[in-house]
């Protein structure tokens, strides 16, 4: 023991002599007091704060300033300065370790622990009788980690007691450092996740690119679609938006609805970012229009090209298409991009569905409820495109026979396999093509098809019918068919209307449909939300008015005043359409402006009535952003002679997009129906074809309508509720304001 202590003391004396003598050769840097210190490799310049604080405060030297005291004092000051710089360098290196990767942190912790165990074992062997190195190292390890059964205060000698407690305190300090590093790593990981900056590893998922006001409605519609069998999960969102904000909006929107969603904040036009969300492995991709982006075409074209390139790399055996097992892609934009369909994406015009529905309900009140029931995913009835090979017994059947095989679904037509040619309401004697895609309307995705025809209620119960009863049924059917022919002829007539459109933006499709809907002699007043005149739109409206003999008037500017409404005779309008203002970023602001406009229109009508003006019945079509605002709008328009029909564009568009993403063929089906190319939805009063208070079977109605190239889809009740694709054997008893929902073939198509 004495020999070991002597060796230690000799080493300390030699080190002290070297420090005072400044000996040792070059390669170092000369410090004050003659101290030679070697510069560590890779060291960075020390912070300038050390130089400024060198003579004051915490870093002040206890030996005074430079140039004062004896030679020994200056030597001590140099030693103190060197120690401070060394400490600052160690602090800098420790800071680098704290912000480094978890692997570096783990290596640092392991290295420090190993050094402490070895040094502790050496000290214990020097001051105590611990036997072998194995026992000394284990004793040091146990004291450093406060292992159970280890006592640091019951040692025999004073030196051993001091050494044991020093190791124990060092262990506490080491544990504190480890705990701090682990805690900081966890905090950084959680922060990284919350900010949406983590890599996503998925396959066969749904990818949503870009964020806009329609994203949360899309997620709600996807949640409903999941209940109906949609399985391309989870939903992955990549957008240039803060991850925390995206999560907060999603949580507020979905609330108690469960939907697996992963978000990542990043640029959807970056290949690296797209790879981080596994865009190449996605089975369904929806490109939303980027809100506030000036060059929309450039952004969407870049995203389409990058996504398809990644999919071709990671899924070379699959192609972007329309069939069930193909990759599906939908792109929403303000204009149709040529690149999207070339790469297999289905192009959808922004607000296209809303504009077409507004066009339809302008001349047919109540049809909005039907479209909302069909287009909303997971609610009511929806359209499905299914392969006819699912039911092999349909081969060789006529359309009239095939439609009777579906007890709770309505067969609308088919799409020939390998083409996009849609045939809605085919002739009853036309045979179902082999390997075709059937278009069905059903309230459930699990559609049942019987092998035998679903007959009437009496036949199902086993009650036979006499020849006289069959003859009565035939005569009854003939009477209904004749009345249907007269009703359809009357529905073709158009009447001149005075229409006021508020907050018009870039709804070109709505203006185009106006030309087909308005009869000659009508009057059209268009208020543009922007004060900047659009020469293209103004010219198009003027030319439309000249072609169709329609008087047009254009207004520009922001919010309309009472004076302006009286000037354009808003009180005398037959139809008032209020579109969502493009300048209002907040939904509640748009709804508040809608309530104000409603109040002003009511005031204008009251004033005109007092002046003796004969006012027509006014039909108001309002686009509402939030469902809570509907009641307020209804209250504001509460006046005799005004009927309100409202729709929610975001929910309507989102529901249609989800259905098209699920079955891309539906984009052509909806486009055909909404544009009234070959077929159109209409409402028919049952009392025009049936006696009052008569119960009628839905199967009987279906047979009668098919005789006049139409299909009965269901019923719109007087309270606005819609019942589509009912059971064929269900009996209906209609009230005064109830309507039959019909898909009617457009003549000349």
C-alpha cells in the first residue's frame, strides 16, 4: 500500500514541475504564465462571451488583472484561464452530445459509466481489501448504481468509507445525467411526432396531398365510407401546414369518430417528402387543390407526375385505372389538366358538383335533398359499380328481368367492360352484356341478387290471382303509364324566370348550365364578389344572353347594400342563388353575410309589397358552410312567399370525391346525370298518376316507369327526408307534398 501511495505522489510532483517549467516541445499553444497546452483536434473557436466576462463576474480571476502581482501570481492566473477554457470546451462537447442522435448519446453514457467503474475499482483496490479485480469492479458498479444490498456507510476504514461515498454520489450524478438525456430524447421524439415530421411506413393506404377547407369534410366522409366497407387505410396527409394545427383541426372535426390518420408537415412537390409518406405504396391518392396557390397547374402537375413515378417504381405490377384492384387517383383543380388523365388520374373540377346541383334545383325544388342523400358517403343510398360476373345467373337476362332480381337495390344500367361508355336506363328487352359493370343504387354495399324474380306481395305469400285480377292490374298499369306520358310532356315546358346570383366567383360551369336551364325571355342578374372585372366572363354572359334572348345585368364589388338590391329589383326575383363568397376565409363569416343578405331581401319584399308591387313566389338557394347556421338562415327568410333550399358545398363535394376515389367509374355516371346528358333526376307528384289514398307497391311503380324510359328510385317525403332503393315489396301511401324520385331518360340522347 505504501509503495502505491509513493508512486502516486511522485507522479503528481512530476506533473507540477512540468506545469511550472512550461517544458514540452511544440505543437501546443502558449498561454499566460508560461503554460503550454495542446489544442484538441477539431476544436471550434471558443465563445466570445468568455473573453468579455474574463475579468468580471463569475469568471473573474481571484489574482487580479494582467500585469499585476508576482511571477507566481501570473502563472496561477494562466493556469486558471487554461482551466476555464478547458471547461468551456468540455461544456461545448457535452452540448453537442445532448443534441446528437440517440446512438451517440447511448455510446457516451456507456463510455462514462465504463470509465467510472474502472476508476472506482482502481480506487477501491488502493484503499481497501477487496480482493480480486472482479470484486473491485463489481463493488464499484454496485455503488455507482445503488444496487440493492450495497451499503456505503458501514465500511471499516476511513479511506474506504470516503471512496465508497464518493462513488455513491458519482452514481447519483451519473443517473441524473442519464435521466436528463433520456427525458430530452423522449421530448424531442414527441415534439417531432406532434409537428408531423416523422417518416411514415405504410402500404395500400390512402394518401391526401395538400390541405384546404375541404379536408376535414373529406375525412368525415371517409369515416362514413369505412363503415360501408372502405378498407384503404390508414389515411396519410402530406401538406405544407403545421402538424399540430392539422391534428387539432382533425380532432375538432371528427371528435368521437375513429379514423386512423397520420399527418406529416412537408412539401407535397418534394420527392423526398413524398417518399417519407410512402406515396409509391399508396393504393388510393387524392390530390386536393392547394388553397392560396397562384400557380395551381404547376403544383398539381408536379405532384401527379411524382406520385405516378413513385408508384411505377414500387408497384410495377399495378396500373392506375378504374377497376376494383387497380390503383385509384383523383385530382381536384380549377381547370382540367391534360396531364392528369394521361397518367390515370380522374380529373374533377373544383365545386363542379355544387354548381350542377344548384342548376338542377333552380327549376326543381326539393331535388337538393335527393342529391345530398346520394352523394354523401355512408348516409342514405349510394351508387355502386360492380362486376356482373359476381352473379353468373344474370348472363342472358334482359334489363327488365335483371332489375327484378335485386330485392333492395335499383339497377340503373351498365358499363361495357373495357370501355367508359355508360348506358343508363337501357331498353327493358336489352340483354345485359357479358362481363359488364353494373350501376346500382343501394343503401348497403353488400348488395343481394336473387336467382329468381322478386314478385309481388301476394305471390310471395302463396296467394294465387285470378284472370280477372290480372286483367285489372294490367288496366291499372296502362292508366298509370298514360298519365306518366302526359306528366313527362308537361315537365319539358320551361318558363321565363328572373334569377339573381350573389357572390359569383369563377363558377363557369354554373353559367354554362344557365344557358340550358333558362327559357327565352328570362332575366339574369349576376353579382361578382370581386371588384375586378373579368372581361372573359362578362363577354360570355353577354353572348349567352344574345343567343338565348335573356336580359343580363352584371354587378361588381363586395357586400351588396339595400340600395343596390332595390336597384336590381331583388324583391321581384323568382330565384335567388347565394354562393359562398371567395373572399371570406372563415366559414362563420360567410354564413353571417348570408343571414344579412336574407334579412335585406325580406325587407326589400316588404317595402315592394307596401308600394303595391305584385311579388312572385321566391325560391332561395343558399350555400351554407356550417350546419349550425341553417336554422338562423331559415329564421332570417321567414316570410310568406319565400321557400328556402340550402346545401353545404364542402360536404357535398367531399362525399362525391370519396365515392369517386372508391370507384372512379362513378365520375362519368355523376357527370352524365348532373349534366343531363342521357338521364336526369327529377321529382314527380304521385297524385298526378295515382288515385288519392291508394296504397301502391314499389315494384308496381318500377314496372310502370320503365314503360316510359324511366326508373323509380324512391320517395322524397314532405318533411325533406329521402328514402331511396326501398324493398320492392314495400307498400307506399303518399301524402299531398310527397314526391317520387325518378331517373328519367333525356330524349334525343
